C-alpha cells in the first residue's frame, strides 16, 4: 500500500445505489473505462482513506457503479457519500496534452502574462464545456475558465500558471 501522498483522486462517491451496497462514483478522469480495470481503491481523505477491494463495476453514462468488498447495505454505502476515490500513483494514466490532473492544479499560484499575481487555485469545477478553476484573489473567489484562450502556460512541477484573463475579469469592485 502506498503512502497517502502517492495516491491520485480519480472520482468522488455521489450516492449509494440499490440494495446491495453499491456506490455511484462521479469521475475526476476523462477515461471512465479505467474504473473497469481497478482491483483496489482508497476512499476518504488523502490522510484517512480506507482501502477497499473492487468486486464489480458497471459503467453508466457519466459515472461508474461499483461494488466493494465489505459493503453490503445501502446504509454502509451511504457513509461514503461525497468522499474521494483514490488509486495508487503507479496506476495513474498520463493525461492528454493540455490536460492536467486536478491535484496538479490545486494550490498552484496564478499570475498574468504581465507578471501580476492573481492568487492560488483552491478548487477545480468540472463543467460540461470546460473546467473552471476557483482562485482566491485578494480574499475573494474568482472563477477562471480553463480554456486555451485564457490559460497560457501551466508548469505542474513549479505549481505555476500563467493566464491572460478577459478584460474586467480581475478588476476590483471596491
């Protein structure tokens, strides 16, 4: 078993399903089929995640329904609601060019192309058209569309992002 800092979040438990203790997982990955290949997952927070053996997986349109060993009732499955699903770092897949893991973006410092400090990424919202990065900007949250027009450079190793925000996007309202 790998240490918590060597795990990758690939989903979040949305709800329990049926009467056998299955869970519905919303993916944090572009490859829903990767759930079919899993034999072990960790569920919880990075520091306190519990290890589970995967018994069965059914893929739905935008989620995976998973049966875990040790969960046999809807009540047990419901206790995992809203918790993250992790895999060992060795099971991660390489994202396509221009795509990044959520954990690679979280905590990154953001600055404009002119060098002005914008803030730090505090959350990543997965939306139908594109991701939206939530940035703490001078004590306020701003929503930054993660599009090629706005995001000019991402340095995962240095946790640094360079953006060219739309006119008025960062203007103070004070």
